[in-house]
C-alpha cells in the first residue's frame, strides 16, 4: 500500500491518496481550492495510472471538500451523515 500527502489551499490542508497494486485509490479530504491545485492532483493520479474509487471526507469544512466532481469522477463519496449537508453549503 502506498500513501501520498499533498498540501493544498491557503490554509495548507492535507489531501491524502492511498492506493495498492490494483491501482484503485482512495482520496481523503480533497481540499483543492483552485484550478492549478486540481491540475496538480489530476497529474499525480494520471502519472501513476490510479483509478479513484473512494472519496472520503473526514468532515464537511470547506478546506476538506474543495475538489469538484471532475476530480473524483465515479468515486463513491463518504462523509458522516451529520456533515453531509455541508457538501452543498460549506
């Protein structure tokens, strides 16, 4: 199993990507806040041939849910039910 930490947005939020030999990946707290940051994570995923299958938000604060649907693609999204409303209104 491999783990990468990428730091994004003005408050330096940590985004984690975890993958194994199947190249299926989980993206945890995708907090990108700009097009440039989304390009960085897109490039990271593409260069390694990763297939994001899970998107996990540890909570609903704006700095942890910044990535748009394009980045996460068909990945299944997980967030605690008490924070789910924040996905639409952080």
